[in-house]
C-alpha cells in the first residue's frame, strides 16, 4: 500500500540523489554535488509524515548510491567467468539492496522524530542518523565501511584534516549537513553551508601550515614499491607463474648507487607459498637489500606432523639477504565470501579467491619490527577500510603498510575508492602509509593524507620512496570511536531542544 501511494517520480528522484552522492566520491570528487544530492533529497521528504514512506524513499536513495558506488565488486566474479558468473546479480544488485536498508532507516528515524514543518530538526536529525548508520555499517555482522562520506575530501587536503579530530564518521556527518543545508531555505542554507565549509577549510589550512615538509623523513630509509601490473586472469595461471615471479625480481633491482631498506611486493604476489618453495626463496634472498628485507604477500599454511596443510592464511612475510624469515603477519579481517564463507555449514558455497577451502584469520592488529625499518603496522587488502582498527594502540607503530591486489576489479572506480580509504586511515592515525597494489594504485601517503608519490593504475613500474616521519597521535588516534560517542552525546540534547521548539 505504501509503495502505491508514493509516486514513481519521487522514488526516481531519490534514486538520482543517491547517484549524485556517489559522484561526489572518488574517483570523481565532484564534491559540490553534495548540495543537490542531500538538499534535494531532504526537499523530497519535506512534507512526508509517514515513516514507512520515508523509509522507502531513503531506501531508493541508498540503492542509487550503493549500486553506482559498488558496481565494480561484480568484476571480481568474472575472473574466471565460468565459475562465479551466477553470483554477478547478487553482487551487482543484492549488496546494494541490503546496504540501502541503512539509508532507509535514517529517513524512517528522521520522519519519526521530526514532523513536517520542523526543517532544522529534520536537518540535524538527518546528519546525526547518518553518522550512526555509517558507524553501524562498519560494525554490523563483519562490517563494510566502504565509501564513507568523509572520502569526499580525500583529494582536498585542507578539509580532510578534520578527520584527525572528528574521525571519519564525524566528518561524514558534517559533510552531509553541509550538503543538506539548503533544505533550510535559500538564505539560511547558504549561511550554514558557507560557515561549515569555512570551518573545514580554515581549520584544515591552519593544521597544514604547521605540518612537516617533504624533508621530514626517516633517516636512511628507502623503500621500493613494486607494481608489476599483472592482469588477474594471468596471476594464477600455472603457465605464467614463473614469468610473473621473474617480473617481480626484475622490478626489484636497485638503481645504480641506490641503497634500499626494503623491497615491497603486493598481496599474494606469488602463486606458491614462498616459505615452501626453496628456489624462489633463494632468489628472493639474492634480491633482498643487504641490511634490509623483501616483504611480500603470500599464502601461508599451518601443517600437521605429516606435512598436510590444516589451515591456510592470507599472509605477509619478510625475508633478509640470508633467506631467513624475519617477520610474518596473517590477515585478521577476512573478506566474507571472498576469503571465507560465513555459516559455512549452512551455505555450501566456494570462496571467490584462489582455493576453495577458505582462510583462517590471524591475530591483529599487530606491530612488526623488521631489520632496517621503523616499527610497522601491516595490513592486507581491505583491512585498511576499517576506522579505529588498523594499529595496535598499545604498541604504536611509526608507519602503516597496506599490501593489496585490486586486479580483481579491473579498470573501475574500485581501486581509487580503496586508495581513498587508506588516505583516511593515514590522517586518522597521523601515520605515513605505504600502499603497494599489484595493479595499482601504489602510493606513499604522509600523516596529513598528502600523496607524495604514486604509480598509476595498471602501470608496470617500481617506485623508490623515502619514509615520512610519524606525527604525534591526533585526537581520533588517541580516543578512537570514543570521539564518535562524544559527537552523538553532544548532538542528542540539541535534537531534544529542537523537538520541543514548535517553530524549528
């Protein structure tokens, strides 16, 4: 009944507003589109008094937002196409259908709390509930905090600095409130939007004025980031494993006179577990820096007394020039259906990534100490998308290393969105972040979220970079999601006051 009473035009416009919100995100970064996206959407809700109807409109917004923002996930199911083609509709449409429930819940709550005629209450409630919904999306079940609204600013260093104080959820709420400001009327909206942008830009500019320059680096540390740009269709092809490995070795060679501290390869860089293949391990030792290590992603196995693999890990290992294993890390936040099957006993499915048995999570977050390098927080692939969950706060590292394989997603928006998430983590923690991706985008990011250098998507190259010094821990790094709780605690009494005022 509710669906029949909402005209298709409003549902379509809500969908379009969600699409506009996606266009404000990476790689487009058309941030002014937050105004038609969010002000336009609240305008659609201005006279709506039915919570269930508001839920439907919010769902339409969310579906438009997530189906256009996450379409690239289905690309992973096309490698190879025969095995997982049947899952494409579930990835392309099913996931957005589920995630749109969060935006539907936002608008349901807004209309329940704020009747028509109370624009200020609706505006603030929308931003508050958006913050709560993004936090829940990051934590419910296994969590999926991809494309948080704060990523709008990841190519704009000044407003990005607010993430260090307010965290990604707080900045996401501020972004939504700025975007929705014109739902308050033309003059009030212009004033609110101008004030919000001035605070973001002004505060960020002040922070950047005191930021270290590009000469503030760890003395004597040089890293080589290796990006072989091997297509995903060839990565696990047994006929190409040896040539792929040789490409890694060739790109890892130091330039004349270059003294390296570490050579870094991407996630699952080799088709075989390095620890078990003596010739490859010897070749890696020969290429490793004399006083440093080669760090690579590889599958790792726990074996029984007979040598049979009983557990598999998506791992990262470091070998020195003697061929000795100097450090190891196993991914602790696995990708559902990609690396393990939730409720495996009830769902007779095969994982999407290499191997059908699934991976076991390791302990984490952790800090590794490797020869020739400051203490590092290792992260593999999408572990980096989770705020307040990337470093061991009891053993603070000096930098973060994220290795990944975004080759699954081809030439799409996905790799750029993944890069944006790493930029947020660097600012939140005040730590330089080194990203090494098999097909790109590999990058060096400082603790203020500025990209010092990078390799383009699908560029075959190696990049030698220094390591920036860490910053003092910013508020979000010290307190984590307590910051989010404090923001909500601040907003709730304001919402209560607006609820009691008849004209607001």
